[in-house]
């Protein structure tokens, strides 16, 4: 990953801010952390989905589900990872990832009437 991309990812909202007892703390977003997230995403098998929180827990950062989402929102810079298999805890799709539903349907992912993935039937049990 080039310096320009690393710089882009580590400025502003892309550092992982969390409120703790009235002040903000930050976790540095490094290339290593980005690829740790992407490696976990790469483990999700075809025909299954995982939540942002699941990926965060897999890498030992259970409070960084939003960071996972932010990294995945820029996935076109990283290579070929199955980012479409990551949804929120309720099965809701990413708001600006218009192809996500079609990609999941191609993998026979089941959707509920409200448009969310049926997490009981399709969530990856790692």
C-alpha cells in the first residue's frame, strides 16, 4: 500500500476515535491493521456473512466495528477481498455499496422481507 493511501486512511475520521470517560482516544490506523482487517474478511466463506463487529472481535479489537466499516468502504484500494460479505449486526447492507445485494444473492444469501440478510441462517459461525 502506498504512502498516499496510508496518509488518506490515517487522517481525520479514519483514525479510530472512541469516547472514554469524557475524552477521545485514538488507535493509529496502520497498514498492518488494515491488512489484519482484510485478512479476517478474506476468511469469511462464500455463502456466509459476518458483521463488522465479528471482524473486529476476530482481530482482537471488539470495540472497533466502525473502523472495520471505514476500512472496507475504501476496499477498492486494497485488492480483491470479499467485502460484500460483511454487513451490520442486524444484517443491513452498506448504504453506498449498491452491488452488495446482487453479489450476496449470487452466493445464495437469504434476505428477510425488510431487505436485511437473515443472520440466523447466513451468519458465519467461525
